[in-house]
C-alpha cells in the first residue's frame, strides 16, 4: 500500500517540469492498463492505495520525463519533501539508527521495492533496494544522494548496481 501524498508528490514534480500537458500524459500512461484515477484531485493524501497505483504513476512519470537528470531530480524532490530528519534529543542519531531511518524513508517513498540493510561493522552498513527496473535507477539514486546529503554524517558512499538491485555501502 502507498499513501496518496507520495503519488501526489510525483505528480506535482511532473507538473512542475512538464506542465499540465505532461501531467495529463502521465495520468494517461498510468491508466493504460485500467482506469486508476482520472485526475490528481481524485487521490486523497491520507488514503492508502494499492501498489498498482504507485507503479502506474512511477511508470507514467518515467515515460513523460524521459531525461535521466529529470528522473534523478524526481528522486531529489521526493527526498526534499519527505521531512527527513536524523536528529534526536541528543543530536544526530547513532549510525545504526540512522540507517534504520533511511530504510524506513525509502520504504515509504518506494513501497513496491524491497529495501533492507545489513551491518558490516559498527560504522559501516549497506542498504539494498531490490526488485527494481533499471529505468528507476536515476530516481533511487537522486533520492538516496539527497538523503545522504541531509544526514551529513556519512564520510564515504559506494554504490553497486546489479541487474535488478542497487546497493549502497555507507561509512559513518
């Protein structure tokens, strides 16, 4: 299930970059396999929607935006508007809790993809996003790059791209 505000964020970005015509084309692309919604106003922010809605919107956005830099910008836009915060009462969260929060933010914004993490050492972790299509890589790259930038405490990031997954190695 995906929250309506995630769908609306993607639609908002497409409308900003491609205008009303681009938004209408995206809605048409999202509805190719069956009518999901007729206009963005049909989506309620707090409602939960099936994963088919998410896939329809993200595939429509990919087809309308096309340019890799715009797709990366979509990921950045999602991260900027996700209210990402890594500060607790005593300052920055420790590395493990920060990685856990990153995975939660990724699961919220990319609910149809499998996201998880592993501990390699006390200050080294990897985050993996799998079951993805290569056309989605720029969106995920933009989202994680912005999230790592918001955190500010990561000293080294390495990315490994596989057939249907991407893995980030983080060193705090």
